[in-house]
């Protein structure tokens, strides 16, 4: 179970890296890069799976539910923004991309700094 949890952590971080990288690359010419939707869905699903495994396992520490709730809300907002930008490419602005990138950085910072 411990190996599976850590594998999900790696996939979760890769998902967020795809979101941030794809967003930053697209700032010059505002659009949602093709991999960003897949990255956020990967991050969202693996995050939910990690919480489930951590809650069910005796080997892994129990998650801080308040922290997880805040991170989930941010991830859902980022998902909504990415889906909106994917479905309406003509509406993508630097502000939308900045919001996606900023919330991604906030989510990573919460994961690392909130103990």
C-alpha cells in the first residue's frame, strides 16, 4: 500500500507540473495547451485516491481533512477554469491563464507549507 501511495504522489506532482508548465508556455499566445486538461484531471484523480488510501491505511499518516478540503476546492476551481478555456478557446485571456497558474502555485504551496 505504501508503494502505491508514493506512486500516486509522483503522478499527482506530474499532473500539477503539466498544468503549470502548459499554462506558463501559453502566456505569450493565450490558449489552453492540449496537455493541461489531462494534467489537471490526473492531479485531481490521484489526489482523491491518495486521500482514500491514506485514510484507509494504518501504514500512512492520516490526512489533515481541513487542508485536503482547501486543496480540493482549489483543484476544482482550476479544473473548472481549464474546462472553460478548453471549451471556449476564444475566451482565453492572460488573466485566465494567470489565475490557473496562480492557483496551481497556491495549491502546491499549501501542500508543502501547511503542516
